[in-house]
C-alpha cells in the first residue's frame, strides 16, 4: 500500500511541476513551435514578450490567417538585432525576408522609429513576388503626427508606385491601381493596410475599409523591394513609430478586421 501511495505521489508531483513549467513559459497557453523559433532567433527572454508572441501566432492560426502572410515583423525586443527577424521564417537570410537596417533608427520596447529619411529597413521582398490581385501590406503606427511622408512600400517615381502613406496632404498613396490623394486621417495611430484582391484594392484603417479602387487591381510591378520607414525617391518618410509590419496575401473585409483585432491584442499584451 505504501509503495502504491508513493508512486502516486511521484506521478502527481511530476504532473504538477510540468504544468507549472508550462504556465511559467506561457501563462496563456502552450508554446507554439513557430513562435518558439522566432523567440530563439530574436533572443527574447522577457516572459511577457514571449507570451505576446506566442498568443499572436496562436490567434493567427486559430483565425486561419497565419498562411496569409509571407513576412511578419513584430518589432519586439528593443534592439536592432531583435527587430530584424521575420516571424514567418526567422532565418538570418535575405531570402527569408530578414530586415537589413540602414541609418540609425531609434529602438525601444515599443518598436522602432525611423527619424530621418536615411533611416529605413529593407525587407528584401520585391513587389514582383506578389500575385498582383492577391496581396497586402500593413504598418502599425504608434505615433500621432501629420507628417507628409511614406511609411512603407516601393518607390515614389515609377508606376505603379506601390507605396503606403498613413498621412499625406498633397501626394497620392498608390497600390496596384488604387490612388488615394490627400489621405489625411485624424488619428495616425493604429493598423493601416492595403489589400489587393481579384475584385478590388482597399485601404484599411484599424480593420475598417476607408477607401477602395472600386474595380480590379492593375497588373504591374516596380520590381523594387518593399522598404519600411520610407520608399525609394520619396521626399520624406512618415517618421511614425512602427510596432508591427506585414507583407502577405489579400484579405477580405472580415479577415482585415480579424487581423486588426489580433494585432491590437498583441500590442495591448505588450502594453503599447
């Protein structure tokens, strides 16, 4: 009888210890292998940051959005080394769309700021890797300002441009045939996105469709890489703090709102 009781106690203790270890590693759920690969590559040690990444990946998968993205930049960790990694493929390769940083951006726990026009990140993802009628880019801004400038995209002086400006009072923000002149939202904070699908090209602000082309996208590419912080030959970048950026496939209105909700939960978990 003592032997049976002793064995039961050992088994119970092992289960309890294992359970506690799992909760310590991620209080909100079990570790996701894709999240863990990114965490290891980026050198993330903070338990809150680990949990935020794990939850972010899990929620994208639960919502069937994970496969919609080719590159996700969580902008976490507060250093150049930690923010450069692609969550979808955290290898230190241009072919994995790992960021190459130029200039002297400012890093913090809340993300990265590109304060000068010489400060930007190269994703190594050229727009001809897209299917012209099935693609998207997004930029999560933490800065409220009305600086006229481009935050993400390819080039400002060669059609079809393929560039995202969160705020621009006198120039166009273009994406595969969509042209939005004088884009001036009252609040430049949150998730801003372009999405091209077979029937339309739309601009989303915090998951809400604010403008659309109203017709099919235009086939054409600049053959330039997507930059974060500015675009080639732009007069100015947006100089807005980036807390998340993505490159992916086209999203429906429902998927765009679902992605915004997940991105917002990620930022809230990090307290930013």
